[in-house]
């Protein structure tokens, strides 16, 4: 992984759409079943919309029925940072881009084999780079 990327709020606002900024920098969530990549089956790599860090491949994407793009594993062990999230009266595990700290979504322990994990991501935090 490359060095950490740090930018000012103004720099992020200039580079991102209002929805991308709300989700990635303010820890927001898009409504279920509304995200661009929820039903996408295009082969490729999903990268962080903020910094381009590779996060997931289409090979690990699956239909969870949750309404958000779901993956059972990140592209590698250093792509994602996990932190406890105590908001909304519950304990969850927040996922963030390890390179720029963008909020991506949450990970749950109800996914398929081989990991048993469900990385439930916001489409607005991702950019699909199709396989050529």
C-alpha cells in the first residue's frame, strides 16, 4: 500500500460529488437498493473513489440481498482498515480505506464461505475499473 493520503475538507469537497463526500468523509450511508453497484456483475476491480486504492475484485462480489454491494473478502490484507462503530445504538465494524481513511461501509460475520464475512459497501465509496 502507498503512503497515507491526507487532504483538507475543501480539497475533498472539490474532488468528490456531494453524495461521495457525505458517505466517504462524513461516514454516511446510501439507501438500500439505490447504489450504482448493487446489482453490477461486470468483471473488474473496485477501487476507493477518493484515492484509487484497490479494495475488492468482482470475483469476491456476491448477492447478499442486503441492498448494498457485498464482498466476502478484500483484495488483500492491507487494503481495508476496520474500526468499532458504536453509532446508532449498536456495535458494528466500520470499514475504511487504509490509504485515505474513506468510510466504505461495514463488515458483518454472516457472509458466505470461504471467509464467512460480508463486506457491505456503499456504491458511492467505490469506483469499478472493468477488466479489459
